[in-house]
C-alpha cells in the first residue's frame, strides 16, 4: 500500500495518520511543537473507593466515556464540525439503523440524526485513561485521591494492554476551534487531545482504550458493556504505590522500640475497609511503597516522598517501617 501521511496542524501541534499501516498503535501520532520525550513511567491517582480497589486487585485500567470525565470540554462534541462529514461516512453510519431506501428518501432529515447521535456512538468503542508525570502536586492529591487519604500508582506503561494506544501528551490551549471530519481518525485524535489551559498543571499523558460494545452512561449500562471498558495490564506494570499524606488518618497508630509504627485498622470507620484492602495488596504482592509528606525544612508548601516498608502482623494489624 502506498504510504500517505494525513496531518492536521493546530497551533504547532501535529496530528498524523499513516494510511499504509493498519495497526492504530503504529499509524497515529501526536507531535507537540517542542520535543517532549515520552516518560517511561507515569502516575495515576486513585480515590479510596471499592471500584478503584477492584481495579488494582484485578490489574486493569478503566477507559472512561467522556460523559464520565470531570471536564465538560474534554472530548467536547463541539470540537468537530459535523457539517463537514463526507456523505460516505454519513451513509455508513445511518445504514446501521435504516434501509438504503430510507436513507436515500430522507437523507437530509437523517443527516441531523447523524449530527446528534454520532458523537455518542463514536465513544462506544473508545475510552480515555488519564495519567500524569506529577506525583508531588497538592491539588491533584486533594482532587483525585480522596483528599489525600487515597493513593497513586506508578506505572510502567510498556506492560499495558495491546489495545491501549498512547501515551499522548495533552495539548493545553486557551481557545479551541472545530476540526473537519474529512478524516475520522485525525478528528478523533484531536478531540481527545485538546484541553483548556486551566488544566495545564496536571501535565496529563493520555491513553486511549479501543474495543467494542463499551458502556455509555444513561444509554448502555449493562455490566457486560461496563466490563468492556476494563483493560488488563501485566503485574509488572506496577512499579510503586504512593500513599497520600492523610492515609494514616483514622488508623490507630502505636510506636514500638524500633521507632516503627504499628497500624491497627478498624474496617468500619471511613475508608477503613479500603485502606485494609490496599495494605494487604501491597504486602501480598511485595510492592515498593512510599508515603507523601511535607518536604523537610521547606517553607514553600512543597511535598516529598519517603520510602516505607509494610509488614502484616495479623488480619487487621501492620507494621510500617519508616
């Protein structure tokens, strides 16, 4: 096949597709205006919820539908100019719901249906997975990790699922403009990559989970479709678990002669069950663990990490060696 590179440029960011390659991992590329090397490892923050502990214990990343994201303009449907959609694409999409005769007779009427429903359908086989380079950002610990009670995971993404594309650096802008739908893949890259500059402090690197029959909030929420948003990774992907600086709050703590802490958990207190499951996961899998704390001798609100070793005493008790 002849190699043709399709490229769209927005303020120096290039979104490219190599038409000679069938595998999206090899075919698509996002290039920022300045060289930004892909980090070997990235972090993901987790709040203390049963769902997040299930994801950790079962080694998967959940690829969110845009309806589930906390930014209204993330994957915003207005980022695509649907008036530019080729008739071939419209006909293909409408053929899922209508006969050829119906489409031919009511094409201009059904074209409006395409504009309304295609943005939702586009994400029935696509999901967003957000990671970051920033592990010492107080705002992110407050917003994404149960107000510092939660945890973060340091991932080596080379062990991610083969149908997870990326990582792609996010293009933070003060304004946006709609892209033509002449090339569906390029348009898809663009709308999943543009975010407001107010989020720049997160330094997000985005992965895209690709599959079939994924859930759509408020439309398709059967467990089968939800499960299709879960992308397994290899155990070696987890390099480190980082505990928030409030993780020890609401845990009974006692010192011993070695200066270590004995942690006695009460599962029925807030986050008690989740913290117990996390500590057991760390011990059972011998995961390197660090703890977030205020940077010693700093007066600038900086955070730092400290390596800790966790050992289990019994069902509800652990020793944390600092």
